[in-house]
């Protein structure tokens, strides 16, 4: 058995003909920068997510940086971020001379909560980066209400949760709405990544920003294109961040399958959860009531300091696993002198010591999952292996 953490090649094989034709079309066209596929992809993603504007860019990290630039924040302004996320969510804040304020996350969903954000708000706070980690939405209605009260911008880091739906509860802000909104379309700007292993992954780097605000859309577009609306007229300091035509062609093909890919991930997650529920010292991922889960990662929590030993044991059985993330961001040396902590970050610390992500991708087979589940069950003392058929 050759179990992989992700299987991009296997996924490609299933759509090989269609993909080869799409890629070859770009190669033959000679339009490698800003070819028609880029605009087609932006429109397709607009339709998919319901966002009014989609602005493709070079990668998810650029998307976050350009989003913060478009908000016109000034040096010293504070931006609230979760202490438990990928470094990119915080990097851009520091690079722009803004102050990241790290706050703790919810131990079950791994995500920011309005209450934790409130702990980090000061007179200097100007924005929140709400990261939808591992495939589930943050509870956005209370976050948007809090942001409105404090006049804060909300940037959604949706790199890991494209396709997840947030169920808007009846609140004063949204009225009696029973509407579902896709993650990335709820805050002022949503950012996403098309890194190959993401739920919608290209065959190289890629990213996008989305917004429902016409003015912000113009700014995002301009900043991503050297600060120009008209060629060689640079109104603001910008950067060069483009989605390659080739990547857009790849993504145009894969976007058609995103719903199927999500279903495959959800099915795999269900098999894991059924097989692993009830084990002492192991928590399966909690699905929150207000969001669908698109399972970018299937992340278990292993208690009593047994995580690293389980990881080692599984590696010996040919099962790859990953620790997302082994250090909470408050302990990363790069943030030591620039970040402020909103309050105690004990949950982020505890998660960094207990989380373990199991193989999760669209090509996982039932046999592979049965093997993984059996090995995990046998690892924990007093647990008998699942009967194999
Ligand atoms: C939560 C989060 N934010 C941002 C990024 C950055 O995306 P990219 O790698 O495309 O720059 C990633 C990707 O790994 C991510 O997981």
C-alpha cells in the first residue's frame, strides 16, 4: 500500500485528457500572461462563490498583502490574527509595518471567535484577519457585528476553506436571513490560495481576492498590477502579482470538479470519524453547526503527550501524517519583536502539541482508510483492531 498525504498525480490522471487539452491550448496560444483563461477563471469563481468581484493574483500570501494594502492601513495600526494558523496569515501584517495582535482560538474548531478577538482590541486596532482553518468557517456573524461596532475591516483568509458554506443566523446585522454564504464572501475582502495541495489547487502557485465592494475591487486590481489602472500611470505603490494563464487554464478545469472533490473529502472524513470515534485520548474533528466542513485537513487531537509517538508509529507502518502547526505563532522568532498578544494563548500552545493531520485527499481509498484506522486503533492501549473484511 502506498498511502500518501495528498495524491495530486492520481487526481490528474482521472482528468488527464481534458487537462492536457486545456494546458496545450495555452501553450499554443502564446498568451502566457493575462490570457483569456484568467478572466474566464475569475468569472467562473465569481459564479461559484457568489462574490461580486474576483481578482486573481500570484498566490495566497500576496492576496493577503494586497488586501491589507487596499484597506489603507498605516504603520502602527493593529491587526488581529489567530495565534494558530499558517505563517502567511500574519506575515503580510508585519511586512507592511502593521502590528499583528495574536489572539487565542477555539479548541474544538481551531478558529477565531468574536470573544477572543474582543480580548485583543485596542484603540489602535483597525482590522481582523479571520482564518477559516482546515476547512471550516469561523462564526462570522458575531465577528462581523463586533467589527461593525469597533469600525474594523475584516479580511478572510480562506486559503484552506474554499467551498465551505457559512449559515448566517438571524441577527440584528443580517435580519431574519437563513442565507448561506460561501467563506471568503462575508468580510470586506476574502483571500484564497491555489497552492497545489489546496482544495482547489493549480499546478503551481496561484491565489485570488474577492470582495462585494466595487471601490475595494478597483484598489485590489490596481495594487496587484503595479498600482496602475492605465498602463504606465502608477497612482499608488503596488506590486506585480498575477495568476499565470497556464494556472488559470488548470483551475478552469478543476473548478468544475470542486463540488465532487469536496464530497470525496467529506466522505473520507466520515470514514475516519466512524472508525476513530470512542478512542481514549483521541479527539476526532468537531463539525460546527454554522458551517459545512470541506476537510482541507482531517486533524485529530491526541491527548497526554502521545502525539509524537503516534506519528512515529504510523510512519513505521507506512502512514504519513503532518503536524499543522508545530509552533504557535507567538513562539516564532520572526514575530518576536513585532507582535503583541491579546491575552493568554494557551489553546494555541496546547493545539500545537496535540494536533495531527491524517492523509486527506480526493483519491483516498476505503482500503487505505481501513488500514489507517486499524493501525491507529491498535496503537492505543486496550483497543482491539477493527475486524477486517
Ligand atoms: C491559512 C493560509 N493562509 C495563506 C496561505 C498562503 O497561500 P500561498 O501558499 O498560496 O501563498 C496558506 C497556504 O499555505 C494557508 O494555508
